[in-house]
C-alpha cells in the first residue's frame, strides 16, 4: 500500500514537472489524475487578498511611521516577495517598513510591489498603498457642512445649526454681533426675533501630535423672512420690434416667485415668466408691466414692475432736424446748411428747385448770387433689419440780397447818394474821411463812398473826381477799363461835347471834339497817370483819374 502511494506521488511529481515545462496555465484543464493532482495544478501561484490602497496619512515632521501591506496571503506560503517604492525609488522590503524621523522629502506616494511565484511561474503587481502628507502646525480643519449661507428665518420660529468638520474639534466659540453666544458644536435660537438678525461666526480649535489649529469661519447670515424682497428693481428696457415680428416678454429668474401677471397699458394680457406676442403692430407699442407674487414661507408679497417700453418699427427712426426758416444773406456770401441732428439718418440728399445740389450732412454754398434764393430741402434715409425710413424737411429758405451801388451826387458842394443805407463811409483819395450820410467838398481829389444795408451787405460807388473848376453829377460818366493798356472806353449819360486828357504834369496828352461816345485809342501814350476831362453838351464837365499800363 505504501509502495502504491509513493509510486503515485512520483508519477504526480513527474507530471507537474512536465506541466511546468509546457505552460501549466494553458494545459491545466486537460490533465486529471486524481483530486489531489487537480488541486495542485489549479493552485499554481500564492493567492492574496486585495490590499487597502491610496491610504492618506497626515504625519508630523520628525515623527516615525510604519507602512504595512495588508493584502496578506490566504494560505501560509514563503513564495511571496514585497518591495516598497517611494516615488519610484526603492526604500525597503517586506510586509512592513518603518520611516523614522519624517522630513519634508518623505511626502508622496508609497507603492508596494509584490511578486508571487512557485516553481512553475511568477507574477509581479504594484499597489499604491499610501499618500503621505506632512503637517507642521496641526490638523487641517475642513468644515463638512455648507458655510457662509444666507438664511431667512420666520419670526418666532426655532433655528438650529451644528458645526461639523473632518477632524475632532476641541473647542467651539459662536459669536454674534461681537458677543459669544455658545461654546458647543450646536448653536440654537429658540424663538427668532429681529435682534437675532446678522452674521454668525464660529471659532474652532483642533489638536493633533503636530500642534493646535484655530480657525474663524463666517458660518451663516440670518435675516427675518417677514420682510420679503422679491428682487431688486429691474431696469426698464427700451425695445424696438419690427412690424409683424413676434416679441417675447421675459421677467427673468427670481427666487420665491410663485406667479407672474403681465399688463399692457394697464390691461392684463397673460401669465407666466415668459409671454409671446405674435405679429406686432403699431397697436402693440407702449409699456409692459409684470406683477409678481412670491412667498418665502414666512410672508407673501406682490409687486408691480415696469419691464419694457416697446416701439414697433417698419424701419429706423430718424429724428426731426432743426429748421432755420428764412435766412437773409448778401450777394457773394458763403453759407453752410447742416442737417442737425443726424440721429437715425445714414444718407442725406440736398435739393433746390427740385434739383439735387449736394449729398452728406453739410451743404457748402459759396459766392451766393440772387438766383440762388429759395427753399433748400434735405432728405435723410436709413435702413435696418426692419426696413427703410425716409424723412424730408425744408431746412432753410435763403433770401439773397444785393445792395444797389450808390451814385454820388454833388448838390451845391455837398456830396450825397440818392438811396438810404444803414451806414456810410466817405473816402478822399482812398483815405476814410467821414461816416455821415453826406460829405462836403473841401479840396480837389477823388471821392468815393461805401455803404452798408441792414444785413451788413456792402457796396461802393464809382470814383467822383473834383478839381475845383466844375463838376458833374457823380456816375454820369463811366470810363473803363482802369487801369488800361491801349484802348479806353468812355460812356456818358449825356452827349459828350469834348474829351481832353492831361498827363500828371498838366499837359494835354490827347483831345477830341464831340459829339462822341466811343473807344479811344491811346496806345501812343506812355505808361503813367492821366486825368480825363469830359464835357457834355450842357457844358458840364467831369474829371476822372486813369492809369495806363505798358
């Protein structure tokens, strides 16, 4: 019998050796001699229980700790090796390692690398066993309940709060309005009143082998729920909606609101936080209000808010411009017309007598003449997603005024003009002499007058020459051009009897007998100053000063 057992044991060992050589894992299910042999093949590697991983250890500087691998074999075996690594560096072997006199460098992950093996096979596995954190001062106190909350409490109700943290707390000190109200983890108010409103702080301390930590927390703020504020007053929205579009009224998200009632021009139009108005028309322009009702468990309150001012548009809105009315201007003046204000307009066209005369905000008019009097219109246009708008306005009516040229008359030695003007300036040989309406002749020379009308427009007379001998009514003789080069034109209101031209020395340079009214060829005269004396058939004379060039 003993021989048979030894024989079987020898056969089994031989079979195991054969299996190891041919990969026991791939053929274990195909060989079965007896129950003992089958169990031996299936239990080819030592078994372990799953270890506890990622264990967080908070260690004080200078302390010593022992790290243990708790994934122990389920059955006794010596076929197990354990290597410990700290951040990929080998720091020890065995089921436990001890770290003495912890320093800052010891923080980090500790990994246990185990090797299971037998005579057939081996397997290596790594487990992150510990995450070591270092403390220098004491425990890190982390509240495990929400803090800095705002609570609404009804008058007369009971309120209670318990401070909880991740570590055991040694002391509690609750403070309200600078006064200590409790030294327990739980703070309670038996009957809440106005005096209990405000901020509540709690100072907690906790101790470990590293030291003591003290932290002050704002835990919560309490307010009486009997004074319910639904929301801050919303800003009024000025809104433009295109004609025919849909418009959504939105109140926004507000806590404690239980109902929304919308009004348009004091008429209820619908309920809900959102309300859509379809196919907007001009009748939908106006003010939109929302009446909200809310409750916080203590009280109910209803408030009315103006939310929208709505304009229904078929195009951009163009502001009416300022109109100048009638503007009096002198002939030759410069003037600029402006479309102001330009708000809403994008393009501007100016028209005069139904003709386009300019574009843009400004219309510059230079050297205005009489035929430019009249009404000036400007058309402003703009386009947006609602359409195109156009606005035409008469900006100004221009009245262009011309001043009649004054004609000097000599009446008994006094120079005057026939028309009335606002102001007069008399000149003798180019020098201003008087601002009176008349001017008394006093000496020989060339006289002229410049006049101004009520608009400030000016005009100057022709020169009137007086030599102390005789004189004609100013303006009856016209000689041009002056200066001249070769020919001189002589025109007179009355038939000319004779023309005599004197040089600057008083000598006769040219003479001709009338009756005549013609162009005189004076190309033979040298350049210089000459005096032309013209006598008419009534034996009146006038002397005018001329200059010959070249």
